[in-house]
């Protein structure tokens, strides 16, 4: 009987955590990739966050065998309600990344909110 009570308590705790942890504070969506010139690639992406937050995103460029051949961390600062869509919640960005080998694709690896 004690084991059943412990299992039920554990299930309730997991359910409570699952219900209280909402959507992430920042998310990204890859939109496009282009080769700018030899040794440079352009990555287009969108970032969704609270418009008053500052986020950083790690953008990577990959080779044909999925090796990282370029990497850059970009800062996305606060923005106004008239920028982007969703009252400024989603904004579009393009970053130029230097590559050290031929590239075939690129996108955002991860984004996070920068603390004060």
C-alpha cells in the first residue's frame, strides 16, 4: 500500500511539473540558406520571444557530411511592437557566417534569453 501511494505521489509530481512548465521563452525557425561568396554563407531565420527580452542565437553552417564549417553567435535585442509580426514577438534576421570549408546548409542550433 505504501508503494502505491509513493507511485501516485510521483505521478502527481511529474504531472504538476509538466503542466506548469510552459512554452520556451525563445524559439527559432530556419527560413533560408545561401552561399554569399567563397568562404561565406548567409542564414535567414526568425526568432520568437517577448519583445522586451534580449536573446542570443548560435547559428551554424554545415558541410555535406554534416560537419560544422561555420559558427556565429548573434544577439537579438529588444524590439518595438511595429517590428516583425505578432506585435513584435517574431522578427526576421539574416546573418553572414564565415566558413572554413564548402557549405551546403545552415540554420540556428539554439537560442536562449540573455539575463540582466
